């Protein structure tokens, strides 16, 4: 286990509130988000971050508040610099490293990005313990999440992997899975993200990154899209951790259960609600909301069609609780793009599945790869002879 509790700095709830305030479509959430953002800024004395959100027109400038926060920052940094100087003059390397980490933590807490990164990197150089070095690198990852800096995130996740392979403990290994899973979600890599989040489900400790319910939500959202029916039942629907959290997440429960139970009309309603309550308001998932909803619809259509050789458009529309024209238009788009293996006979009002046989698909793969191999051998023979 980690030697000490990981401080939740910077406070990753704040950029989420800032995101909500920047979305006109989420105006019904603005009052709550504004209050939470301001409260968080005051609690962590975040003068640098307050200046950023004011410059972005997210919050109005309160000069008295800014002056108060800057005064608190100056006093605390002066105190930390004094402790660092004393450590350098009279103490050993361990005490100097502790003083450097304390200053780096405060700069991280108040949202002073560049100075925080510089201070954390200096603390990393002076820190000897592998566990503490991993904690510093993960803090740099959190700074990246806070400011939306993907380069900072990727660089330090790679460092964290290297450190963990050298001997990271169980707790840090599991926290790293959550960090990497969150990053993969942010870049639309739902399948590998799902595998990592599910693996960490029973051992989640990364509360400095997100709350447990938010973690379960992301695990369910990614798993429902990427798992087959057997694994969805085993790893999500029947998982004790998910079962205990779902009563507080009814929309997620409805989406997953109705898809698994083939109640497609209820699934479509739940999916539309999920988009409004979990995807669009999320700083992490909003950029992928349209993609996710489209892929979930394709998944539901494919799940129903694979059970039949043909279906009438009327029965298909009834199953999904939509009009015939709607399902005709959607299926046409997905079929034309190769996402569904079916044909539509609009005159007869029938959808016929034409999934390629598994053996035919495997044969085609072998032939295609064989051709590539033969061409490579021929090119090599010309070089050699």
C-alpha cells in the first residue's frame, strides 16, 4: 500500500464545473456549478486558477477575493521557501526532498500550472524512494488532466509505467490502471479503457482522481459498449461493485439492463436520457457523445438482427419504439457504411440479414494474408538473387 494518503490536488472537480458553465445547453446546471467552482477556488486558495477562469469569462472578477487569495498564496509560499532554505542549510537530502514536495504540492493545489510542473519535476529529481517518485509522476498526470494537457498526461503515464515496472506496490499499480483508463477514454479508446477500469473495479482507491460513483459510471458506460453479452453479464451486470452503486445511477442501470434483456424500446429511451445526463454534461465524455450514442444504436440493431434471417420494418420499428421511416433511414446509413450486414427491401418492407459465414470470413482472411506474404517473399527473392 501507499505510505500515505494521496492528496486530491489539483481538485479535478473544478475544471468539470468550469466546463458546465461554458455550455449554454447546460444552463439549468449553471447555478450549482458556479457555486461549487467558487467554493473550490476559495477552499484551495487558487488565485492563479481564479485569474484563468475570470479571463475566460466563466466567473466575474471579484477584486477583493483575488487580493485575498494572492495574499494567502504569498504568505504560504514565503513560509515554504523559508522551510526549504532551512532544510538546505541544516538538514539532509531526505528533509530537502520533503520541503521540495511540500512547495510543489502547494503550487499544484492553487493551480499555478507552469511553476507547479517545474517544482514537481525538481522534487522528482531530489526524491529517492520509488513509491514517492511514482506519486509525483501521478501528480503530474493529474495536472495534465486538470488543464487538459494531453502531452503532459502521456509523458508522465509512460514514466509511471516505467517506475511501476521497477517495483511499484499493489496500490500504486491499481491506481495507475485507473489513470491510464481515464486517459484512454478521453481519446476515444473505449475498449482498452474498459479492460483497465474493469480490472480495477474491485480494488479502486484512486479517489484523488474521481469519486467511486463516477468511476463505476465510466466503467459501466465503456463496458456496455465494448463487451459481448456473456462478459457484459459477468463483468458488469453481476459485478457486486456495480450492483451496489447502480441504485444511485438509475439511468445507467436502465441502459445496460434493457440492452441485455433486449427491451430495445426502453433501451432507446434510456440511451437518450444517458446522453443528456452523463455524456453531454461530462468534460471527459462530451466530445465523444455522438460517437457513443451511434455505436450503441448499431450494437442494439446488430443484436436484434443476428437473431433473425429477416424482419419486417414494421416489427423492427415497433421493437425500438420508433417510426418505420426513422428505422429505415438509420439502417440505410449503417448498412451503407458497412456497420450492419443486412439489406432493406423497401417495397416488401423487409430487412434481410446477410452476415458472412464465419468460415468464409476466416478463409478470406487467410487468402488475403497469404497474398501479402507471397508478395513479400517474391520481393525478398529479387533482392537476394
